[in-house]
C-alpha cells in the first residue's frame, strides 16, 4: 500500500523527491560519502559496545573490527 502511494498521489510523492534524488546520487557515486559512512560505522560499533559490553549479543561485530582512526568531529 505505502509503496504504491507515491505512484498515484503526486502531493505525497513530492515529499520524497529530494530524498530519492539523494539516494540515486549516492548509489551512482559513493565516493562523496565514504568519510561520513566510515564515521557512522565507527559510531555504530561504539554504540553496540555500549549496549552490549559483555559481547553477549553481537560478538561477531567486534572480531573483525578495528578502527583505524577515531571518528571525525
């Protein structure tokens, strides 16, 4: 239902025009987002560490992860 709504309701579709253009642009060229995506990954791993300090729920994420640089501010 939701997926079909933008195709049939132009006013509703207008809300997503910018978002869809950004997603298409990122899909075409990810180089512009690598730094931000790397920072996001570092922060997500840190959040998992905060939420699961005993490595009970997500141990596999920490085995292969070693941050090379701290996140950018």
